[in-house]
C-alpha cells in the first residue's frame, strides 16, 4: 500500500499492511530551521523530503496557517476566517469595510458595517516564531459585549463561501501518495462553538449565555447559512476526508454544551459526508474522558490528535474501547518526546504499548498529539519510527 492507501484503509475499517505512523512535525521543523538545529542528516531538506527519507506518512491534516499568499489570507483571523491555498473553500466578506492597522507584533482590525463597528486584534510574536507556532493569538476579541452583536450579525449574514477546488486539488496532487490531504474548513464546529473558539473570551461567553442569551442566539442564527454553505462545499469537494471543528475539552466544551451546541452540527455534516462517500475528521486534542460517549453519537469518523495519558485522564486502550468504529489519529502524547517530561524508560514503555495496540488493527493511526514540540528529542522520534516499522 502507498502511504495514502494505508491511511484510508485504516480510516475505513480495513486492515492496513503496516502501522500507519504520521508524525506531525511542522511546528518542530519550523523551530529547528529557525534555530539552525535540524539533525545533521536533514540539513537543508524540506519537511516533505525529511518524511520521505524517514519512510513515514506525510502529515497533511492541520494546515500551515502561516503559509500565506498575501496578508489577505489571515486578516480576518479574529473572525475565525482563513483563506489558505490548501483549503477547498474560502470565505469572503461582503458589504463590510475593513480598517487595518499594524503596530509591532499586533494587527488591529476595525470592521465598519451599517449596523455599527467592531474592533479586534491578533498577534504573532518572536517567541511564537521560535516555537514554530503557525496560529496567531487573539489579543482583542471581536465580541466583547452585547453592543457588538448587531455588527457581527451583519458581518456573518453577508459572508460568501467560494469553492476553491482547483487550488485544493493542486495541493492534493502535490501531497499525492505521501499522505492524506484532508480538506479543512474551520476550527469552529458549529456557530456557538465558533463564537467560543474565536469571537469571544471563553469566560465572557459563559457569562453571556446567562446575561444575554437571546442576542447570542440571534448571532448563531445569522451564522447558520455560512456553516451550511461550508458543509455543502466540503462534501462536494475532491477531498476524501473533510475537517471541521477543533479543540474540544470536557472543562470548556463541557458535555451539556457539546451536546446542545456542537453534536448536532457534527452529526449533520457526518451524514452529508457519508452520503457522498466521504469521511469526517474533527480535532479532539483536549481532555476527552467525559466527551467520549458524545463523540460516538456525533457520528464523525476520525478523532484527530486524540491525546492519551499521561497528558489526559484517558489511556489509549480506553479511548479505543470507548470509540468503536471511530479512527483514533494520535495516541502518543507530545510530552513523551521531551526528556524533561518523561524518562527514557517511561517513554519506551509508552511507545511499545501504543505500537502493540496498533499492530494488526484498523481505526488507529499513530501520531503525536497534538504536535511534536520544538524541544522534542530527535532520537525519540526515530525510536517511534523504528518501533512502528
């Protein structure tokens, strides 16, 4: 099997001819290149060349949010909107005036609409560059109180989803058989999750759900056509696997919140994807123990970056048992790659146990959850490669 065939087989419940092992190395690679510390055998090589030399699957799931064609690609980051060349769709603002001001590491945005104006800001610091981080941080949220909702309703009511299948397909062809080019749309899995993920400080949102729930509901209703347009664009795209929603945690997207605000939207997209012969992936990288029963009900196919103990309360074996028929992509916690966090003996035992669980099994793709940290010891990455081979 090619790398792509192996990954698709595992995701479809078929037995791959080897253990799929997809080390997400993008942040680690950027950090090493910036610091000049790439292992000597890989000096001057691209990440794609390194994974080919290792003989492992190329990670093409989470996009590189700094792979920008122009500043326009991430100028609406505070709205949770990206326009990247690897995406099968783009969202464009209509009937909105955007004012941009850059001060040092911060980009300040003011959106002017007939219903009022809202301001926000995001940043990208030297420390983030050193760590290889690609997602900018929100310094000022767009939704700070009920007074911002009319303008945001106007903005989200005037979004246009443009299908960019040709540019996605060019990237898909570039990935080729080296990996599985997943079609990413948004890190918000639903309108309310999108507000939590990008538009509002989480603590402020949970207070707002009590203080002005009707206004929040009006905003989520204004966002619904945008989400359904993204759904349609995803399921009709050339992607075999589509990606919506990221960053769940039982303390933030706690079970009642997930069940009410997220589960129905994932289930709706999963049904539409399955009708087109596609698989739905969502990014489950937090504390998942109390959410596992809801994940089964949501109907998605791939739990990406599922992080087990000791970083969370759930062991890999428990996650496998709790999610029959769902492909777990991950299983090796990122702290295991750090000498200061885990001894060599504990690291090897963890990896050997994960490999033993993965061998001869479908619905399990080994990966580092959430990603390989900048300080990861290369010898440990190499050990996983040898153990999984």
